[in-house]
C-alpha cells in the first residue's frame, strides 16, 4: 500500500466537499479511485465508464505520466505519488447554440 | 460574472490573433469569490493538439493543463476558466463546445475576424440542461 495525493479539478470538487486534494492509500490507480468513490459518493460515476476504464474525456496522470500510456487503472503507484485528475478540454466553432443571460 | 483586466484581455487577444486562422486555447488562473464570480489574475497559453482541423477545432494538450496545475498548486490561485478563439465566427459556443464543456469553469470565446480579435463573451455551462448561459465579462474600467 502506498500513500498518494489525489488532485481534484474544480468541476469535481462539489463531490469532494470542496477539497482540492485528498490523501489516500492504495496500490494501483484503480484501487485508489474506487476508494475515492467509497469516501465520496458519485465520484466513480464522474470519472469511470464502467469501473474498468477512465472516461474518455478525463485524463488521469500519475506524477507526469498519463495512465493511458501506462497500464490504465492497473498502473501501480508508490509512496508520495501525485494522481491528477484533469478534465479533457476541447471544442470548436461549428454550430452556435447558446442562451442569453436571464433565460432559463 | 468574470472580471479581467483590459491588459490581460489584450494579451489573450494577441494570442488569438497570432494563431489566426487557427483556433487557439489557454487557461485562465485566478480566484473565485463567495458569489462564484471569477477574477482572472493571469493566464497561460496552451497547445492545440488538433492539427487536422485546427481552423475549427481545439484539443487542449492535457500536459499543458497538468503543468499549469502544478505551477499554481501552492498558490491561492486556481484554474478558473478556459479561453479559445473562433476564427471568422461569432464569440458564441458551438455544439462541440457545449458537448465538451465542464461546469464551474468560465469559457471565454474570442471572435477573430480576418485576423483581428473583435469580441469576447464568457459562458458557463448549466450542467443539468447541458446548455451554456452567457455571464457578464467585466474588464477593468467597465462600469456595467
């Protein structure tokens, strides 16, 4: 078991009660994310597709390494590692869809 | 509401104009007050990884976002929003923008017409509706 720090991005902080980082123990990224879900209800639903994969529009890094370039959720962690969960940011120009302020 | 100084907004415009006719993107860093207003203190340009459709798409390099997270992790500032350009299109969100948006960030879109930044609007996602709503964008000296 390793002690790691999990960094939480702004859009997921409502789930963690506003915490921007959480200290937690585990051997793999998958184990740590499941423990996060046990501690913070709804966490896995936002981060994992089916418990086996990270959602397509989420990036998870262990220190500087994207786990998609490693062993995905089976990526092992060691003491002192930092796991960063980052939203994938993308968009483009085509097809305007918007509401003005005050509309609901 | 999002507040940004005129000089910072000008620097963001410079990035969008230098990137024209391609889309560009970056992260806005700052603070959030008790009323959920965002105050921009600085920004960082990020790489658009979408080479094939750079004229109408952007995919922010996740490593850039990681670097920004790391740079400001010990500071009271945080990533509060994303800016990107719409070359020769209005500063309104597209369906693609909406599909890929996250709540709680301000999305500032800059319209760049023939190489010149002409307008900026800021948008926030209503996650329940999966729709963007415009929020006031105040620049320094703006009396609205």
